[in-house]
C-alpha cells in the first residue's frame, strides 16, 4: 500500500454538525460548531531494529519517515529489554526510576521476582506514573491496546479504555480498535492512544534478524500501518502519529549454560539469582561470599561476559538513580553481544538486552508524522524524551521527569 502523502490535518479544526431539533413542529437543521481536537497515537513495533528499517525499507514506514520526522537512531535504555524500554518511553524516566529494571528481577523487600505484567496484581512494582495516568489525572482521556502494564491500575488510575494483554489477538484488531476510538464523539474520544505489535520481535527471536520470517513480519506490520492510515484518510480523521520500537536485535553466536560458570551448589547458597538471558542478577547480603562468587565468575568469563559489583555498575546504566535499592541487584553478569545465558535449554536465534555501548544492533526506531510536526531528521536521542513529545502533543503537563522537549524544539509547528 502506497502512502500518497497522506495528510494528517493536526491543527485544531471546527467540525460543523447538522442536528435535528424536535422541539417544534417544524424540523430545521441547526448548525453547531464543536471544537474538534486531535488525538495522538503511539505505536510500538517491538523488536524492529534501526538496522532492519534501513536494510529492508518497509514502504509505509519509509514514506512516513521521509515526509515527517525521523532520527538517525532511537537509543534504548539499559538493559535493552522490552518492559524496561516500553516503560521508559511512557514515563520519561530510566528503569531504575520507574522500577522495572528488567523483564525479570528480584525485589529484596518483597522477596518476590517480578515477571512481565506483574504490576497488574501488585501496582507497587511501578514507581513512576505512565503518561496515561498523568493524562487521566489532568482530565485527558487515554486508551491503550496492549502497551506493557497499561491494563494495571497504577497510582489508582487506569486508562479510560484498555485491553488486557492476549498474545494471540490478531494484529488488525488493534488498529481497527484504535479507529473505533478515534470515531467516538468528541466528549468520549481519547486524546492519547497507545498500541503495540509483537510479531517482529517474535520472528526475530525464533528465526533470526535476517530471516525470511522476520522480513515477512516487518512487511505485515508495515502493511497494517498503511491500511490504518488509508482508513483514517478516507474517514477524514485527524491524528498525530508517533511510531517507535523498544530495542534492536542481534543474532546469537554462543549459549552459556549457567552451571558451567557458576556451580549449582554455589547458586543455592545465594539469596537470589535471576537469569535474564543477557544478564544474570545476583543478590546476597554476605559481602565476603559475594566477592568469592564475583571472582569465580570473572575467572570463568573467557571474554564472553563482564562481571560487576554494585559499586562498579557503569554510570550510563543509571542504576544509581533507583528510587529504592531493594530491586537493584548486588552483582550483575552482563553478556557480550551475541552471547546468552540459559538455565534450561531452549531454541532461540536472536535476542536483545545488550549494552548499547557494546553494539549498535540494539538501536531502535522513531518516526513521527503530521502537520503539527515538521519534516526533519534528528540526531540520535534517548528514548525517554519521546515522553516529552507525547505530552506536548496531547496537552499533558510534565512533573519533573528527566525527559526533555529540547530534542524536538525546532521540529514542532
């Protein structure tokens, strides 16, 4: 589907409606002027790498980038995992500040391991307000179709409209529902909408980042977005559109069995060990024993990974900014690009989670298009700043987040 410079008429317009009055015997059309607002739609394509966007040039995404706003690369936060990055995009803060520092991690005080979506049962896992919470608190209706943790009641608030996550929901159902939300009467229409596609990430993991299956998944999402835009144009629906991915992807070269670098009898003595494929998080209150484990892991590294005590965590990981140390591990084993850890064997062809400083394969994408947004190409920027753009477009006030609109100061109309 070719985008023929689909116009997003994003400035506030006036919608003239004909209303039939039944208050008198003579029925006459009455012209009412209603201020028509513009909704902002955020779409995530999980796992679509910047490299794949450049290499495979999906036609609709490429055209949107060409005629709108794009960047050399969107830079994910550490670790380059799905939940930490999706939540940084919508909170404008680093994982240590919103609390979800990995897809899976241990909290000492709770004595529990977080797993993806756990805030649905225990909202206290989240330490920062997502943009839909801020929106609702400020009287701006929000909607979400599967954005991570968007079905949870966070800080006592849920989006006005949301769906609980079901992996097998057809992809077109998501954009079709977005269109239905955009067709609601002005008083009911959400002004901020988020939605999410996982098929590119899944195909990359299962078959590899250059596989026919990955290319097919990219094409499928691109086609759905093209159909979505064509439908909007046909219905004369006006939006701001922002498209992101959460991280890139890298094919796997080597798998390390966990028990080959740290013996099971050592693991059982630890307070907690959480294996997260590209990271191992270790908690132990006995510093002497922890140092022994640290040395053992370093001795077994053979150039495949690096080991850090909490005092050694690199500054760019931003773990020193944590709201609480309860969920920050005492030791992190960080895999080198192309290497993964496995506790139990499973087949996987590609992954993510690596430190961006070690490989630009983790770079993500950012595209925005609309008449509120100028045609421009930005330098690389950190994904937390997308939050500031969303807030500006949707009319939401920030609350001291490190996200900054400075990145976009010259590209908004």
